[in-house]
C-alpha cells in the first residue's frame, strides 16, 4: 500500500498495531523520582507512559504526529496527557524536562537531518543533566533483512532503510549511526539487545540512556 506521508501510515494502524520495545524500568528507576517530569516523544497510543502512571508517576506528557494514535491513546488511557505534534517539535519550554522517552521512533525517520533535528529538540527541552531513554533497531544480518536493505538502499540511498508492503518505510541503524545521534549525551546505559518487532519478528536493538551534556 502507498501512503503520501508516513503520518498517514501511522494513522492507518492506530487501532491495529501493538508496539513492542519494552520499558526496562529497573534501568531507569535509579535516575528518576516520583515527581520527575517525563515526556514520551512518538508515544503512539501511550502504552509506556501508562506503565509510568501505574508506578505512581503523574507528571507525564506524550507527543505523536499521528492524530489517530493520540485519539486511540486518549480512549485507552483517558488520564494521560497526550498531544498531537508536528515537525519534530514539542512546543514546550527549554530546560523543562527530566526524562524524554524515545521508543522505536528514530526507526520511523529515515532521513539523517530529520533524525538530528529531533535529537536537537530533545536536547533543548531537557533540563541540564536531564536524561534520554532510547530504544531502537540496529542492522541485522539475516537474508530477509539483507535483501530488503539492498532494495531500500537503491531507492532511498541509505543502507538499513526498507519498506513494508503495508506502507511503512523504516530504518535499522548502523551502531556508528546511533553513536553519532547520541553524541551530545553522556552514556549511562548503552546495551545491545534483541527486540520483538511490531510484526512479530525479532531484530537487533539498542537500549541507550544518556545524560544531557
Ligand atoms: C513504532 S511506533 C512506537 C510508539 C511508542 N513509542 C511505543 O513504543 O509504544 C512509532 C510511533 O512514532 C510516531 N512517529 C514517527 N515519526 C514521528 C515524528 N517525526 N514525530 C512524531 N511522532 C512520530 C508514529 O506515529 C508512531 O506512533
């Protein structure tokens, strides 16, 4: 299926997809307090913020560019503060946030400059010493992935980009690319893992928690 914009793709799956890269609460809990101000960028239907809510956090805000995701999240978790955003901007004050979550969002942004624009916005909104907690997908070396990376490279000019027949255009990252994107954060956790994907496969992944420099 072809969508004119990726926002349309994410709107189209707002009621059908379950997202999968898990919150590892034990990794982040030593660095936050109950009153911490937590923002989830690309929050989807709000499942991760709901986990923080269940643990007693109240200062929670989610942003997503897909209005249908936000509306689905508001129905599932009416107590969450979820907002539609645009252009990788959050419209909140600089130096205002203790923790930004970024779970499986860079994978949706295939363009280097757009990825950097979002990382810069996250730097802007974090308090000095504030944290980013990022989950994302890394390059794999199995045949299914190698074939689709090759086709994606021909079409999009970036290795690791691939298209799903359902209309999503996604990116798996070279670990060096992740280093580049996180260069303005002091690493606190930097681990490789295996994540389940939203379509039931597995993929290499990264868990990164970093402090704003
Ligand atoms: C794979 S889903 C993950 C959702 C959520 N972070 C989770 O883990 O449950 C990616 C989400 O990011 C949103 N998204 C992708 N690119 C975005 C962008 N540039 N700005 C805001 N939201 C974006 C999509 O609409 C989608 O809801």
